[in-house]
């Protein structure tokens, strides 16, 4: 994860506002000039296989994945830079990833215990788990 310079990668982006709503936007678009740390964009970099949480030009969190058979994502490991931890960024990133997966009609295999914990706490996303390939069965908090 790193600071972003202008790139030409194919990316799908969502502005995450203060109420957690994802609004499609371009990578550099802002709702207004007074964005806070909680108002980040989620970008799906399909070329490298990572959903990135972007604040300004800086990647603050990421969730890498592998695409299997064009209809299933294997979610690997959620990471948030230390200075952005404990602010709900991982939770919101995971929520936006699942919303995007649902919109694409895909399923997921979960290899990340943090993502599994999210599912345990947000069962409305459980239908996105591939029944043949669910991945890890327990979350990171022993739930």
C-alpha cells in the first residue's frame, strides 16, 4: 500500500460518505473540499486484484483478492495502515467490497478472519459466501 500518483489503471471507485453510502465516482472526485478521514473512496483495482481504501491520494487500507472462474472472489487479508486503525475503516471497506460483489452477481471465499468476523456480525451478507468454497469458518474474535 502506498501513496498514489496519477495512474492509468482500470478502476471502479465509490465515495464513502459519513453515513456509509457508496456513490460511484472517479478516483479524484470529492463530494466537497471538507472530506474527513472517514470519507474515503473504495477502488477496485481489477488489474492487481485489490480493493483499496483511498483518502486523498493515499491508500489507507486494502483487501486483496483472487478471481476464480470469473464469478467468485477469494478474499485474502484485510489490512489498514496503523495510523488509520480503530476508526471503522476495515469494517466499511469490507461492507463496500460485499456491496460491489453483490452488484456483480459474484460469490466469495473468505480466507481473512477479519472478513469472517464481519459476516458473523452482519449476516445480511452471508448469502454471498460460496457454499462449496466458504473458506475460514471462524472469525478473528473467536465468535
